[in-house]
C-alpha cells in the first residue's frame, strides 16, 4: 500500500524549479505590469529595474527592492534585507 504513493526526495524539494511545488500543483505564473518593493512598499512599474538583496546569510532567499532602497543599503553598507527593514522603520 505504501508503494502506491509517490515519494519526493529532499533534493527535489530544495532544488526544483518551483520552490514551493507550484509546478507539481499546476499553478500558473501571472505576469503583472507592476510590483512592490519589499523594503519600502512603494509601487513600481515593470520597466524600472529591481535588485535582489539576500534575506539572511544563507543566500538562498532574496528580497526584491527598488533602486532607492538598494542605494540606501549600499550607502549604509547593509548586507541583508532585515537590516534594511530596520533602517526603513
């Protein structure tokens, strides 16, 4: 009975193209014309550049920030999104 269930290895969960299993569950990615900065929350249009800043020292997850927030993090020499959020508050 147990052999009937499909098992997924840890490496497939960690390194699959869809981190949270969207491909296996049939989710469709929607392309939007706007996005929000994860540090300041400002609405940005798709044509403006976005920058990825690591969430923590593991370098596996990144936050998407706008040009202004990226400049602030470079000016203050911040490495992680949490440090940038503390500065924004």
